[in-house]
C-alpha cells in the first residue's frame, strides 16, 4: 500500500460507506456501475440549489448571470481536466450513453451512406455498440468487430486488416467494464488516422482511474459519465475536436441551440451550444466540477497504485478458490476483476455475498457479446475505487469462498 495515500481521510469524505447492511459492514465493490460521491460534490450541488439556482444563458438578472458563469467555468474545468484545446470542444450531455447517441445521430445525417460500416471492438458496452449498429443497419450496412484473445486483449493485426475495409468510424472502449482491459487506444487512433478514419473513445471506465489527455491520444471524440468519477448522475461529456463538431449537425432541436428562428428557417448557435438544446443539468455539472477538483487535489499516481494493489490482492487471493475462472486476464488492466466459479451461477453467488454485506455486480454487465465470446451466462464483477481497502478485499474473498462452498 502506498504510504503517501491516506485512505482513512479519503473514506471520511464518503459517509455512505460507513454503514451496515444486513448487520455487516458494507463493502462497496460496484464502482464500475457507479462510484459513491464525496461530501464536496454533494455540498456543491446542494449549494447550487440553496443559493444559485437559476436557468442559464437567458436571464439578464443577477442569479441567472451567476449560474451561467458557474456553468461555463465548469466547462473550462472539464476541458483542462482532459486537456482539451478549447472549452467549446466540451459538450455537456446526460452521460456516456447520450454522448454516443448524439454522435451516432449526427454522423448518420452527416455522412453515412448505403452499406457503410462502423468498426467496434468485441468488448464494447451496449452503449457503444447498439447506437452504431442501429445507425448502419438503417443504411443496410453492418458493424465490423475487432476480435479479442482469451486473455481479453484486442487483436491489433486483425484491427489493421479491418481498417483496410474502410469503416466510416472506429468506436472503442478505453477500459472494458467487464474485463478491465486497458486498450492501447493511442496506438489504435494512430493506426486509424493513417487511413483517414476518425475514432471515438468510450472513456466511461477510464476517466476516474487514470489521467486523460485527449490531445496526446489525438482521438476525435472522447465520451464519459460523471457518475462513474465521483460526480452526480445526470451529467456526462462529449469531447470532440472543434473541426469535427463544427461539421456535425445538431442532435436535438429547441431552445438555446438556435441563432435566428422564423417559420421558414432556423440557423444554429455556435459551439458548444449547438449541441445543448434545452435546459441542462446545471447542478450536476457543478457537481462534476467539484469531483474534478477533488481528484486534482489528490496524488493521482498514488490513487492509481492503491487501486492496482487492491486488484492484485483480489486476484491473488481469489486464485485459491476451487473451480474459479477469471474472465479477462490482460497484461494491462484497470481496477476490476470478473470471474465465474464452476458449478455456481453468478447471480446466486452475488445474492449470497450481498447478505454478507458485499456489493458486487453479477450478470452480463451490458456487454452480452462478451459473454457469448467466453461461453458464459454472466460473471461476478468486483470493481474498486480509491476508498476501498485491503481489509475489504479479504472480507470479499472470504465471502466468495463461503458462498461457493454453500452453492456447490
Ligand atoms: N460504456 C462503458 C464502458 C460503461 O461501463 C458504461 C456504464 N456501465 C457505459 C458506457 C454507459 O454509461 P452510462 O450508463 O453512464 O451512460
């Protein structure tokens, strides 16, 4: 465990963790689904509704101007956090799913033609798969899929060959929510750009756990959700290079995204407003800014190494369980472990350890093609965050051992 990492002071900032469920201390290992929120985030949202609440961009009065300023500052904070060149390249959405749907809708109108394809990976979450699939299928096209090895690593030779089939776009997860694999996205962007193909990176599972530099990655788009990075639900981000966002048509129409409107025609607002129709979730955006400030106050490499320690301890200790099979054993992986135990249904295992106070996710994790690839109905997934401890890993492994014995 990293000495400079003060886990107790971090846990104090997440009061929800300090509770018992079914008379047992809560062990929260469902962080890939959503993280808990620190006090500073909860307080920021509360302060907004207590003192600043107002609709933005529209009012001449004091509160409206204050709220608008705060919202636009939050946009700048996000831009700095992911190293975007300009704040107008940051579009606030409801989350990763809406960001991908926005892109798929805009791309369809912009340049999808009969028989076109989109290249995705074999480990995508449904949110970065179904919108693209539906889009190309409306034009009698289909998805191309980058295969993966039994370890859960993408086959870059196949990727290179698939790029030769000239897909219109590549959409790939930075980190898999089932396998924990960290994909070599920088290299994948470089390879796609050599053939003039734009790349969308799904950063839902990476942004809380590693520094993101969209200029260094050189990706055309990067999408993520606030709620998986200690921020409130209901806010997320679509980053896009300005030259792309300028070209793409709006996604939704209504107030705020327009310039001049008459019954005959409408002209649209400039970036980023062109993509933000209607009233946004201002309170959540300010909560997202608070979450970013919270992360920035920490030594992020210490956080990363703490999460790596938890992962390695969990894998090491689970190894001793008879009949265990890990799903996802990539060399380069982030803080989650997925597994099945021979003769035990993941759902039953999850239900029993829940009664021991352990919260994990079971099932297909919104990535059914991954389950098909590994020939399993689902997995048990334990996913870690900065506030988890080695003692919790021990409690989790002991609970899995007991449940496996009971169920076999
Ligand atoms: N992509 C990945 C890799 C995810 O893990 C998730 C959430 N599980 C999503 C996309 C969708 O995120 P949201 O539900 O916040 O839109």
